[in-house]
C-alpha cells in the first residue's frame, strides 16, 4: 500500500503496545541520540543512531489468539484491563520470542481462562494498522480445564452462535474473527 500519509507513523491507541513508535529518543544499543532520517538504502525515514548507526526498525507486534470452541459455541472473556475494559473478546496476547504463534495462543488461553485447548486451526490473520499490531487467530477445541479468571479478566462465558454480544466486542479484530467463524458455520 503506497500511502504517504502513513509515513509519519501514527499510532492512535495510547494504551497500545506500539504507542511509543515515533517517540523513541535514545539508541537501545549505545544510549546516544536517535534521529529520524532517510538512508540511501531505505524507502522511508528510519530512527538512526547518530553514534553507532544502529537502525531502530519500528515493526508491528504479533498477537496470537484462540476462539475456544465448546458445545458448538465459543468461550469469550470480559476484559479487566485497558484498553476497552469491560468489553468481550477471545483469549489472546503478545507472542514471546521463544515460542510459535500456536504455542502463544495456547498459553494465553490457559493464562486468561484456565482452559486447555487443542486441534488449532488457523481462522485468519488480521492487521490493525492504526494500532501497529497483527493478530493471528485460531479456532481450537476446549479439551479441559475449569474456567477461572486470570488477573486481567472480569468474567468468562460461553456464547452460542445466536448469543454473541456483538455490540460489546472489544476490538475490530474481535468482531472480524467472530464474524468469520459465524460465516463458516453457515457455509
Ligand atoms: Zn547507538
């Protein structure tokens, strides 16, 4: 996408994991000042260290999540933290460096709901451009675990396909993924 208006990197969500994009002042390698400039080898401005020439690339972060399937419906949780506190979403979180997307999705589901899921199938990959994140969403079967609230969760509930709380979903990606699951049920 050749959209010049995005070249200044605008991350709109003040709570987002990438809100600091464009605001970094110091080199993470040597501590000298960073400045945004155009290098000959690059097609856009980059944050470059004036001392060691380190280039701080600002790239989206990856979130992995699961639509846990149970009795033909899905398990959702009500968020206990910002952003969008009080709204419903599926278990998800940021990938760590030492794990695969599937492992991250299973881990986050366990952490946020105490449910054990398996048989992961990729539902889709969604880009939230203004938040600077990419969300990888799987469907998975709930195999075990008694639901219990994680420290970031207010409530956990099962929803049949006709009971989805559409007006109280947390993010665009929450809506897109559940819509996609919904469409596939009908297809
Ligand atoms: Zn440096």
